[in-house]
């Protein structure tokens, strides 16, 4: 498992600060947060990538937060895969 997580099913109202807060809970360190935006509308596409500082922190965040509610939506968290 790597340190980068795919976070799906985001509310359009979720921002980087709220993701950083949720993933940084319990002493976990967040390296970066990137919410993917639609080029034409400038609005969130409903998913993001969160990079944790260690694989252990990424695993813990995935176990704790997958299925949890944030801004009225249940988060879907998976290990991020490189593009083909």
C-alpha cells in the first residue's frame, strides 16, 4: 500500500481544509490534498486525492474513514492507482 488515497463520493461543498482536518485527525500527518475540479464549470468533480506521510497513516485513515459521512455524503476511500 502506498501513501496516496483516492477519496470518492465527495459533496460539491467539501473543500481542501475540511478534508485535511478529517484525514489529519488522531495525529495523522497529511502531505497533500487535491480536489479534482471540472475544467468547464470550475466545480468539484466529486473526488479527490489525499496523500499521507506514511503508508501506516494511509491504511489507518482508510480503515477509519471509508463509509463515514462528510458534508452529507458517505466517503469511498481506496488506494490510489497510477494512470495507465
